C-alpha cells in the first residue's frame, strides 16, 4: 500500500483461522500492510477485531490450533518469511527478542513472579548478545535508568510484585529494547495504567523510538493514543483492515463509518453536556460463519440493503495513500461534507 522505500516488515494477505465445533473462526482474514524503517504503524480496533492475533502471528506465537497463511516478510539481518519458519525452531528463536521484540499489555502476567526483573532482562541479553554476566547486569541497570526507573542498582534485584504497574511497564519496555531490536511490537502497552502513567509511558516510547530508530507496530483501541504515537494507521474490524492512511488523514478525513465511530467515541476536553459521546451501537460479532456482506453493516448509520449486503467490500484507494473498505464511501464523504463529520 505504501511506496517501496526502506521496508522493514511486509504483511501480505495474512490469515489466521481456528477450527471450532461451531465452524471456522476467522480471527485474521486477509490483512496486508507495510511498515517502513523508523515508522510507527498503529493497528486500531475494538477487542475481538484481530489486532493481537496479527501481532502474535508475526512472532509465531499463535496457538498451535491456529492455521496461519499468507506472507510475513521481515527484512532484518536477512530477509525471511516468518510464516514459513518453524515456530519452535532455532531460526525464529534467534529473531524473537533480538530483532523483533514485544511489549505486552499486562507485565504482571508477562514477567515470571519467581525471578527478579533484572534476572529476566539479563537472560535475554545473555541469550542474544556476547556480553558476559557482569556486562549484561551493567547493561540492564543502564536500561532501567534509561526508561526512567529510579535507583536502578536496587530495582534490578526487585521482583515484579515489588514494583508498581507503571514501573513494571517501564521494565517491560527495557527488556524489549535490551538487544536493540529493529522492530518493537507494542500490544496495548498502556491499557492497564492510569492516565498520568499512560502519558509518561507514551512519552518514554516516543523518546526511545527517536533515540534507537526502531520501528514500532503499536496496537491499541484508543484513537487518542494513536495521535501521540503513530505515523500511519490501519483500522481493523472483524479480522480485516477497513481503513488505512497516514495519521493526519485519519483525523482530518476519515472515511469509513467504523473509523468515524471510533473517533466520535473519544471524550473531548471541554465538550458540552448537550454533545454527549456517540458510542458505536452493538458489539463486534464472533467471526464464525458470517454472511458474505460488509461486516459492519448492522452497526453502520450509512448501511443500505441491496448494497452493503451484496458482498464483501474491497479495500480501495480513494486518495493517494488512503484506502477504505466501504461500498458507500462516496455517500459517507458527501455526508461529512454536509456536516455529519468527525469534528
């Protein structure tokens, strides 16, 4: 979708399906995107849209019952299609944690409670670098200091339960950056944090991105967070990308009804009581045995029978670099021009 520049990650027609007693659950159903070197790509959508499964498939972390197809081309030390690698093999283990790392959304369950924070970061450093144990410990202390943890010489020997949520998340970021990866996958890293700590973590990630030059795949359900972090945005719904554009375009000229719904659900500072939040009605359906139609039809204010149920809409480029999956994209644009905008 983007011009061929210095591409780090290229995902083509990615599908992740799970066989269940009720039928095939299509968690990810034909997702394609590219991530440039040094870019931050936001993957946005409600819970159940396939964001985390997409991220897990990049590292080969999907459950064994899942069937993964398509291409995940990673242009790291050497080009490789991650889909073709043995998920327990030596080659992918050499990439995980070293060239591609992940920041999980709940560090309390991601860190082992039986080992100190320092021990777990040092293990990653020893596994993927040629540092000796003492040098690895010194590097770990420097990392903890870099992510803003006070008194890192002491905290390096703390257990996860001895740290606050914000400190644990900072330690998780330190572990993700331990081996200077070229790609960091951040899976809703601020979900469990309060607003103040969330802002601190986002500023920290922006700072570290600038210093390290790493690309980031940032997964979130919050468009307000996207504005602070991302260069490009891919909006997901029911395992598909429904809108894909630069972040400024998403905020100034969003065209898919689902993207507009997400935008209108954001609390706005100083909003009057007579202009309450406008939540998206309904919920994301379970992606099993769905009809061949637009998946957002039942929740869409612009839906029209005979059009939106005529098939699955393709992802089309409506402006340079701006892709939308909607049969009625032109009608939506006209409505926005008449005042039904995302202002």
